[in-house]
């Protein structure tokens, strides 16, 4: 651990202004909880984040940010001006949840626990970003860099990180962002410094189809699909860098006495390493080609041959932030100073995009506890002391990365 | 070939009344085509034959049959009284198709071809039965036996022959039927005298499920399913007696980023030989056991192991009608007299049920050509001369089996 970074965090933590900010995080705690509930109860299904985005846009404006706007892809954002040279860091939380339209998102409170789909992943973080702004303003904290606070769309599943991808690739701030922190889910026990890349595709085999008895002997897309799934299951992948595959969903066929006309499987490939992911992807495509050739050679193509179509469902770039990068060291030191012992991990988050571009990026926690993310039983704990400790760690990290301007 | 049977068919063919019937089959041809189109365009998915059954019931009534009714299982039927001692023969065609609800059943006509799902299997036969009734009536043909014309349900797939099973086992005519002819699909090149037995089951593998990346390494029911399908595809079966297998429908999984909790496949096993069917069934069950053991040995069972459940979807009895039975000899002679050279074959049809009960039963063709049954590309050819020749063979068979009463 670099002593410089530990020292800088200690300086921030001891600073009178930061102490005012800490007090404000505490005294504002009920308001933060109220914001969590308000935002959680505005549904934000995949590709349908707009209602929540509008509400969050109004909140960002009410918090006195500049250049508050919604971009072309749906992200909402506002700038907190720095004192300095205009370099920019982004602090983001994602608007979308995994839950489809119609999911009951009413928050149920039991003691210090809040239960609702999406409450922790990632709605709490949206409210925490607002608490950070209020605390900094109350304390008169000025940073060297500008901070762009973003509520982004499309982090989950088929959203494919489209919000942050747009921000970095096509948005008005594209090319101007020097560091990226996503606050995603409550857990304080890990800082994400590796972006697990993924490739997801749907592989659909088609054939002529026919009567199961009369047409017996013709090619059957089911055997091609089964070959792919069986061979996928035999691929050897390294434990480090962690690399995984999954046959996730299959379908095909309509009648028990018919050779089906199609059969498909959706697969999910992931790796912490771009190279391993590319190898896995290549092997999969080989297997698919093998499956087609094999089935067309094994059975009759007199009525037609097996064909295949591979449709991309998602593609997230792999990447990583060096463990000795300032952003990682500051976040680690801040986390430890607030009483946590975080591990450095790899995961798939909005930070994948800047990581893949070589821009320093991490994921940190929003504080407090939580569990059952992506299930209807999702919950968070908003017990005050653990929640505020988490927020202190987060705010100290942001201030350190953005540079505290003294006086 | 018995000269008696050839002689009897020749007598029928030469009979002035039968010549009138033949003329009527020809002059009615456009009406028969219209009936094929009308009936084909009324969907009759498995277990949802009711709309077509109602329409066919009205048609049977309009054709002047007696005791027109729908039985408890859904078959519709009507009696054409014979002159004689009241013994009964059944002439049937099945109402159901293999196609699920929502399938486009619009008939497309190109020259003499009609394209539509179910058009040949077995909708054409329903219209041909009506043509037979009109032709016999126009010619004043009287038969010794009563003829029950039946549009039956549940011939296909999971229907498991439930319509004809009910007719023979539980219906009001149960125990009174002396012979059975099913008119099923256009092909005139074979007469079915053997009932192919079948076993159909749904094999469902279950596992713990989990996150595709975080829980990677746990058992996945998809690989067990794929093993079964891939190994099924490798089984060697004899050409004679014809023995077949088919992986027909698969499913499982809900999210691309989750190891699924289940995966299932429906398979169809058939054989002309009860012994070969039993062997195939045994091998399948071995493969299923192998698949479970293999997956539980290959990946981690820390979160739970793979289990399997085999559910029987259908079981059709094998059976046969002796090749020297009157019904076979008459149908063969009639077919030859009309210019065809039919082979005697085994298949899985409604005739399996009476065959398994020792009641003489055959399947004959409805005439004309056709192909791609059980696929969306199904078609029939309604070119007049081939169509009428086929109908002449069918009607002569029926009249011979029912006994032509002269004068």
C-alpha cells in the first residue's frame, strides 16, 4: 500500500470541511432513505428507464449541478465544477434494474431493512450520489477536477452497458474523461478493478423438419444443438484469469412426432482476460461449425441441410485498472480508513467500458448491507452507522481522486 | 393374391352403380377440393380439434347420415345403414393436425398443388370421406354392413390415438366393430397392415442453478440433456424391422446469465417390432442414467446434484393385420385395379388400436400426391386424374369390405 495514498486519505479524513461533510451524511440519513424509496418505487425495467431518468434529472437539477441534461441514449447527468484545470471525473450509478415491466416495486420496510426489487442494485447508489453532493456543498468542499454525476441506462443484461458505452464513445464528454467511479450495489467488501468481458449469443440451427418416423434419417437441428452444448461443457478454461461458459437457455421443436425445423441455444462466455475470452469465443464458433458439418455428414440432406445463424445478444469488453493506479490506491485507503477490508476483484460493471479504453476506473459500494440482488427478494440494510461508514469511504475516494482543494 | 378377392373387386368395378359412383367422384372433384380448403383453414391443433369437429359434424349431417353425433372424447361420426345383419365397419380420418395454435393454416394454391400445414395429413381424407358418401348415394350403392364414418381426435403426437382408443374401448360402438379402415394421408403406394409401436417420454433434468459467472463450475442440467440428445443421435437401429428415434422438443433456462435449474427433452421411439422397441427404450434409459452420473461426476455438486424425471407422454401398442386377411386382400386388389402397386407396410396410425385388439384394420391413402407432412411446407397435389384414381381404389375397398348388395 502506497504511504502517499494512505497519507492523502488521512489528510482528507481529518480535514475540517470533510468532517462537516461526514456530519451531513449522518444528519441527512433519513432523507437518503426517503430518496432510496422514492427512486426504487419508480420502475426502471431494461430499456424502459425513462420515468426514473426524468425523476433523477429533476433531483440532479435541484441539487444545484450545472449543465444538467439527458443525453441521446437516456443517461441523465450534471456537472459539479472543480476549481482547477477542467479535467473531468465521472461518478455514476445505474438507473436500470433487471426486473421486467409490471414487477411490484413497492418498498417494504422491516426494522432497518428495505425490501424491493432493485433497491440495492443499483437504486440505493443513485440516492447516495445525491447525499454526496449535499455533503460536499454543506461542507464547501472544492475539488481540483470537475465531477460529472451520472445516472446511466442499460447496465444490466441485454442493456449491454449501452449508457456508459455511449458516454465514453459518442457523448459530448467523450475523450475528456480522466477517471471513472461507478457506485454499484451496497457491498463494501470489494473494489472492482477488473472488468469481466462477456460475449453472449443465440445459436439457431435450422433444418427441413419432417415426420419423426417417415422422415427418419434426415438431418435434425437438435443433434447439432446438442453437439454444441455437449462440446461446450468439455472446454477447459483457466481458473486464473477466471473464464467461464454457460449453456443458459435452449429451445426448439413443436411436436413430439416431428423432426423439428429448428433448435437454438443461448450461451454466455466470460473472462477477466480479453485474450482468454477471444480464445473461448473462437472455440465456440469452431464447435458450431463442427456441429453443422457433422450433422450434415451423419444424416441425409435430401430434404435440406442444417444451417446456422449466430445472433449476438451482448458483448462487453474485458479490461482492467492496474492495481497500483491512484484510483485503486485511494479507494482502498479510504475504505480501510472507514473500517473496511476490501478485496480487489473482477466483475462485469459499467467500469468495463473505461477499463477497455485504458481509462482508470473502479466500482465501489454504496454502503450498508444487502442481498438477493436480481431476485424478487432483494433487500438492503440501512442501519445508520454501517450505511454512513460506507458513504464516508465512497466520498473520501471521490474527493481524493478529484483532488481536494484546500481553502 | 387370392383370385376370389380380385374377382370381387373386378365385379364391383364393373358394376353399373359403381360406375355412377366413379363418375360422381370425378364430377364432384372441385367440390372435394373446396371441402379440403374449408377444413384445412379451420385450425385443429392437438387437443383443440373442437372447431373443426363442429364443422365436420355439420357436414356429416348434411350428407344424410344417421345417428350423427359427437362422442365424449370429441370424435364426430355418423352411420350409413347397410341392408344386412347390422355388423359394423368403421371408415375414419383424423381431425387433428400436429400444428400448434396460431399456425397460419391459410391454403395457398399453385397450379394443382395446395400448400398448407395439415392439408394432406389428414384433412384431405376428411373431405374424401364426404366424397365417398356423395358418390355412394348418387349411385344408390347399398352395402351389407353398416358403415360408421368417423372424424376422430387425437391421432397425432400426444393425442396418443385417444379418439380411436375411446371408440374401441369405451364408446357406444365398442365391441361391435368388425373392421376398421383409416384413410390417412394421400399416398396410394402403401397399405398399412402393421401398427408401429411407440414410446414417447419427456426427460427432465434438474439442478441447483445459479449465476453463470459466480456459480461457474456447478452441475448444469443442460449438459445432461445434451448428452442424451447427442448419444440418442448415435444409436444404430435396424432398417428392418424399421426402428426410429427422434429428439423432438427441448427447453430449459430463463436467463442468459444464469446456469439453468432445468432442461428437458421430449423423445419419440418407434419400431415395427415390439422387441426392437424394447431394446431402443432400454438403451435410452441407460443413456439418461449415464448423463446424470456423468454430469454429477464432471462438475461440482456442492450446491446440489442433477436429478432426472422421466414422464411418459405416449405409448402406442404395436399390432398387425394378417396379410391374408380379407380387408388386406380387398384393399390390395382395389388398389391394383385402380392402377397402383401398393406395398404392405407398418406405420403408426389409428389402426394400431384395432390391430392390437385383433380386429382387422388397415390404413389406405386418400389419393393424389403429397409431401412434407408435419412441416410448415406441407403440400398435396389435387391433379384430377390421380386424385380420382386414388378415391376409386379407396371406395372400392370400402364397398368390398362392407359388401356390395346387388339390386
